[in-house]
């Protein structure tokens, strides 16, 4: 699973597909932490990865939300 997510992250981010909007991320980060987001590295990610989108094999389902995300967005998975 980690290898598949790393391979996806190596795909250049798409300008017309956003899994997380930069404006939203900057606003909520400042609102909830009191800190501004300065530099972000963008990569490509699934966008909605959770147990309901992973099958045995494993296979990843639910690709309608894929797109650009900040680096590390989906790295919380084991």
C-alpha cells in the first residue's frame, strides 16, 4: 500500500484536479493553529483514502476525489 501511494505521489500534480484547495488549507491552518502556511510542496494523492476504499489485495477504490494535495497528505496510513 505504501509503495502504491508513493508511486501515485510521484505523478506530477494536475492543475485541474484538486483534492484539497490551497486557499482552504491556508485559511483553516491559520484559524485552528494560529500559524500561517508558508511553503507547500504539492503532490498527487487519492484524496479520500480510508478503510472503506481499500479491499483485499489490496486494491484502492473510490478515485473520484483524486488530485493535488500537500506532500504527506495520505501518509498517515500504516
